[in-house]
C-alpha cells in the first residue's frame, strides 16, 4: 500500500465517530483569510469564517480573527491577537463572544516521505457579553501536506486539532478535551498568491451529560498572501 493511500485511510478512520451514541449535524464552513508581509519578520493575518448548520437552521457563527505575527526564524512564528465571534440561532443574533488569542506556529518542521508536517500551539481566553467568567482553552494542531507530484503545489492536506478546556464556566462546561477536528482536503493555487482548499471535516464533541456530537462539515476556504 502506498504512503499516500495509508495516510488517507488513517485520516478517514480518525474522522469516524469515536462513540457509539452521538447526535449528527451537517454543516458548511466557509473561510477567507489574508496574510500580509509587513517586513522581513512581521506579519499581519486576517481571517473570516462563516459557519452554517442544518440543526441550527442556517448561520450560527461568524468568526473574525486578527493576528500580528513575528517570525523568530524561517520555521517558527509567534502570534497574538483578537477574535470577534458573534453567534446566531437560525440567523438571528444570540450572543457575542470575545477572545484573546496567542499562538506559536511551526512550519514544515518534519519531512515525512514526500510531505511536510507543521504544527501550532494556540491558547485562548474567552468572554461572553452579559455572562460572568473567563474561559481558558488550549488548542494543539498538526497538519501534514502531501503534494500529488514532486515539486507540485496541489496537495492532499490531513490535519487534527484538539480543544482542551483548562477551566469551567457557565458557558464552558467540559473539563479536559471538549472536541476534536479531523480534516481531509485538497489544496491548490487558483491565482497568483491565492490558494483554494476544499475538503471534509469531522468535528466530534464530548458532552458528559448528553450524547456526544458529530458534525459532518463541507469545508471551503480561500487564502491570500501579500
């Protein structure tokens, strides 16, 4: 069995529900992001994510992330910024969430076969308007990018991210791992400095007092670099 087939099979297996009883939801996530090179070391990143759900009758979240990054070297960048995250119920506004975000990214740190492994460590502080408490969350992330041909820019993307709650509040109720995301996608350039990615993301949520959740997500994104 080829390395590409083995990795694809492994990612699909990770994407399957890990609990026998779980609620199911079909979703669509759309993302647009831009990274601007301010100098040799400084970067600015802006990302907007729109999320739509069958169970929530349409739009349920618009996540806007603004980050400033500083490259320590060609592989490691430290970032800090703010997330503006209005949430909706059936398209009607329900609650406003604000987040502080700090992260370290490690680009192409390990070569595995013909592909490259990258990683990210992210810490978030979350506040909701009109609700007491600060929720702390840790989000480790790994991504493997496997070009379809040597030197090519069209590639298979496999990624995993865990959400680990570091405390509990009235709106963050799980101690430890709250959810995981596993993605299998194809990325390709569509214009100069523009990449498109399309894929399937499985999000599994751990809920101690109810059935676990499984979100089956069609994921579409465009990324710009300047």
